[in-house]
């Protein structure tokens, strides 16, 4: 039996409590926009959902009343994805923040959608798991599950692919309120280890922003934490030279992450004036210190600057040079500098194992 939206709101308050159905102007305004310049749109209500059972009940009620649902956690996306363009209810999932399972040996965590990167990192560090999770270019309070469902990029994506590939199973609430599980989670095994062995349905819910179902739990792959990490920045103002340099550096297979920060992104992060002054000052610094003859703006020059940063980190960390480092040197000479391999390497120099650029 269908119900009107007004009747549905009254049922909703009885279901989760009136205090968790927010209809005041500040709450509706805050939930009506995100960090884009897209036109905001107010929802009819903001619902603070705390458990999976509550989420199932809310979805069933919304289906009866034909109310649009928009899931939201931090609201920091840059694509207008949480703006309720047709009104309806915004489901605030920040209260669903349980780390349901943590399988250290298998490097898998089962998370609710409200678990943030900061929360997961704290749990991994406190339990001394030796594991980590890649971080996106976003505040630490953003949702791990939401970033994986958006197939976002993080600081381990060059090595381990986009975050959508880190999902090994999903628990999804469909539009009628029924539950669907994908990957190994569908088998009821103790550890949701992979998307196999059943046909993989997880892709039906990745990059679709909740349109095909609301994820209540997700099994996410974790990664071994490196002993140390070094980060380097190289400012470049020539896009034509930048692109081939990025491709050459990526093929060295020595970096965890490699990316370019565009001007619009810099504007969003730091503001036009601050970013512009900082970029110009650092560019002049790099030109003077690393490339005094001003020949570092082509692809080889950019790659050389990044490689010099690796050498500086290598000397700082004093790590024993490995055969993989020798291979990296060989690939750099062949693919970036187009040089023939050296006949015989010189005395071993200290090297850094993992670099984040």
C-alpha cells in the first residue's frame, strides 16, 4: 500500500525517532549542497541512520511512498553526487561507523559506510597490524566505502589500482529493501577474501553513486604498511612536457603514487592566490637549484628532477641497494633518457625502497 510523503515522514519519525529526522533550515541547507559549484537543492528531510536494520526499514518505507533517497557521509565529493535534485530524504550514514571485521592475516576489513579513513587508520595502528589503507586527495573524515564505490584514486593507486578494485565483497540494500551480497560475502565464508568464485556482481554498484542500491557493508582490501615513505613535489608549467614524463616515471615501477595537480584542483585545495604564489616561488626555486640552465621543462628534464628527488631520499634513508633498484636504474636510462645500459655498475649506493611522488 502506498502512502503520501507527509504520512511517510510521520512513520519515519516513529521508526528512528523524531530527533533523528531533521527538518530545520540549517540541516536542510547543509545537506542540499556539496563542495562543487552546482546549484544546491533542499531535501524534505535529513535522516540519521544508525544501523543496517534501520536502513532496510527506511528504504522499504521510501519505496512505499516513492520518496527519492540520497546517501551521504562527509559530503565532500566534487561531482554534485549528494545533491538531492528531486527532493526526498538525504540519508546521513555517519552513525553507521562500525569496523565489523578486521582480518589481519588476510588483509581484509569489513566496514560500514560511515567508517572514515582516519578511524580505520587509527584502528590499524592501535592494533599494530602492520597494515594500511590508501588515502584519497580528501579530508581524513571521508568515507572509505564511499571512495571505493566511487572507484576513486588514492596514494597507493599507482601500485594497487583504483579503489574500486580493492572491494572483495558488498552487502547491498536494493530499492525494495531486500539484501543482496556479492563476492565471497555471498558465500557466508569466514573471510570475504575475493570477488570470486561466483559471477562478480560487485561492478553493478561501483561508480553508480547509490543508484542501483545502498551499500550497508563492504569488504575492503588492506595493504602492508611500508617501513617509511618519502614524498616529493615537482612543479611543472608545461602540460605537453608533463604527460610523457608521467608515463615514463610510472613505468619505472618504483613509485606508490604519481600524479599531477591541475590548476582547478589547486584552486579548490588552497585558493587561487595562495596556490599561485606558492607554485611560482617553488618553481623558481626548482629552476635555480635543480636546473640552473633552465633546461628542465621538457619531459626528460621533469623526469630527471623527480629522479634526483629519489636519489636525495635514498641518501637520507641509507637503505641497502637491491636488485630491484638496479633494474629501476636500467629502466630509467632506457625508457626516459634513451641511453644504452651501462656496461658495469659502480660501487653500490644506498637506495630508498618506496617513494610517493
